[in-house]
C-alpha cells in the first residue's frame, strides 16, 4: 500500500477512545535501514464533534463531546495529546444525579510511541510490518479526586498503559492485519488487555476511506472494572469507518466517522442491561484536521 498517498488518513483521534489495538494510521515511521537525514516528520491538529465518548467500549460521556487532539512525529518518535471536552451535558459518573458542563475537560490522554517500519527487501516502496511500542497515560480531570464506590471514578488516576502494536501489510493492497497488547503499570491496578483487528485503506480521487474491524480481549482484573463482570477472554467487538476529503486550503481536511461497538460476553451484556445501559453503542463524529507540510 502506498502510504504517501494515504497520509491524510492519519487518525489523530477516534469517535471512541482507543482500545489496546490502535487502528489509527501512523504516518512518518522510522524506516529500518534508512538514514536519519531521510526520516520524515509529521505534525497535525484535529477537532471533532462526537455524539458521545467511549473508553474501550464503555461510555464515559453520554452526550455530545468535542475532541481536540495534537500529535507530532520525528525520527519515528511520536508525542500526542488527546482531549475530550463537554459540548452537551453528560451524566457525571463521579457525581450521581448531576451533569457535566459544556467546556468541561472530561478526558486527557498523553502518549509516547516509537513507530518502526520494515519494508520489502526487494522494493523499499512496499511496507511489510510496523512495530510500535507505546506508553499512554489517561485521566478524567472533571471527576472527583476522592474515591468511593458510589462515585464511579476509580479509573481516574489508575491508567498508565505500556504496550506494543504490530501491523502487517497483507499482499492485498490497502489491507493490514494487526495485534496489540497493553499492560497497566499502576501499582493499584495490574490489568491487561489486547486486541486483534483488520484495517483497510482506499483512495478514490480526492476522497480517502478507512475501515477497521477489531475484537478486544482482557483479563478478569480489567473486565471486573470495565464491564462489571470478572470475565476474561474476547469480550468486545467494534467496527468503524472514516471518510476524509480536502478543503479549499491544501493543509485542511474534513472528515466524518462512524463507530459501532458491541459486548460479546452475555454476562456483561446482562449486567449492563440491568443497569439500564446498552449492549453496544453507535458513535457519530464530524471534524476538521490541519496537517501542515
């Protein structure tokens, strides 16, 4: 697949917050065997309006949110800051009976990764494998700092994920197969999660299309908190798609995105139904991104 043509498909954020396997396209990786002077650089800023906000299938904001994200990459090293701000008034998870306010910072994620790409030994224009070790810190600034079982804010300061993503470019152009795993290194929550997935990239004239399909797995420690049942194995599935088009200015792009998630485990679905929550979710997003040359 020609990654130069597909540069505008870089997904700074997603309609739902990302799971263990990151389906976003990584631009400007460090190519094995390439000289440092030839390494590409990248910077982008994105804003998107989402119908709701998810964290690996569970909903942390059930009304409209505004995502504002920035990411840069040089010599394969990437730094990212992803934020979600209240646009509507969601139920406040840490203050039962209350709602969040527009403009309130609901979620903050800082990330560091290093994208390494191995290319075909006989044709350096053909990518074969991306290896992406990563670290992510996630918190929810609007939630209460003091934890009690009724506040539902246990995850606020307990997400420090170290992980690895692998994406293999299949012989079919535009198709990639991925695997990702993350270990939380917080001393209070030693949870593990993983994912398997596919992603497809299609370019038609000035329109870029991206699709993904993933299943998520986790240990019982993770699902006890995120899901409400002490179950392990493959418990979630999501599919999504994104269309990106250039605007009148060369460096600006507009996009629309759809994400559909579903809990595979029947016990978790029953637990959510008993709590008045859905067995899955649909998230719509529209936004604009700026990616200077």
